[in-house]
């Protein structure tokens, strides 16, 4: 299992447990197929209820998480194991993609265009679902449609992204380009 560190190790604003988060992320790293000797750092900003999540480095793997991303929506300030698994799997599949060589042409994190980010998330979360992680496909479809359009071309692209095991950046980019062309009036 990957070595996972969580910062902070003790929480004061939320009822999170660093050991539980580390265990869950380690289990997800195994499901994603990351090497057993991978080092994963989870930096949590517990002072905000917002839910931004960012892959800040692949060497070592570093995830920056706003506390709201790991919270139970029905019990604020409480840890949601489902949310930890969901967030970690989405970001760790992105790490796996970047380390695979198939995404060498992708822009650096922070420079990936929003339509591509949304498409990449769908690709990652689809694989998470097949790995046994409880995710919401309707939520991802709605988010994808909001960014790419409510039409048959967008829906077909979504299904391709969701069901694909190993797309490349070029294939993801081609799908995003195809959907954008269908959205543009003639």
C-alpha cells in the first residue's frame, strides 16, 4: 500500500481523523493501481467549508484539499468516507494518467482548460465506479452537460469518457473538440 501522509495530523475545526483519511487514500491508491512504494501527501485546509481539490504534484504525489470536499453533506464538519474515496480516486486516476505517458501532451495542472478538466474528471470517475468506488454518475453527467451542452453528441462523448479504460490526452482532446463543434451554431 502507498505511504500516505496527512497534514494536519490533528484537526481542530472539523471532526476528521488523519489516520482514517490516510488508510482510505491508501486503499484507493491500490484500487487505482499506483505502485506500493508511492508517496502521497494530503494537505487539508480544515478552515474552509468549500470543496476545491487540486493535484499539486505528481512527484511526490500531493493533493491539496479544502475541508468541505471531505465533509459529510448531511452532517457538516463530520468526515465522509465516501467523499474521501470519491475525491481521492478522481485525483489519483489523474496521477496515474500523467505517469502513464498517455498524457504527456496534457498541459500542466492549473493550465488544463475547463472543458478538458470536466471531461478528464468524467474519465477518472468512470474508472472509479468500475473499481468499486461509490460515485454518482448522474451528478457527473449533469456537470458534463452544463459545460459541454445538452445534446446527443455531448451525451455520446460522456459515455465514451465514462466507459473508457485508458484514453490518451489526444483522444480526450478530440472528444472535447468534437463536442465543442456540435455546440457551435453553423
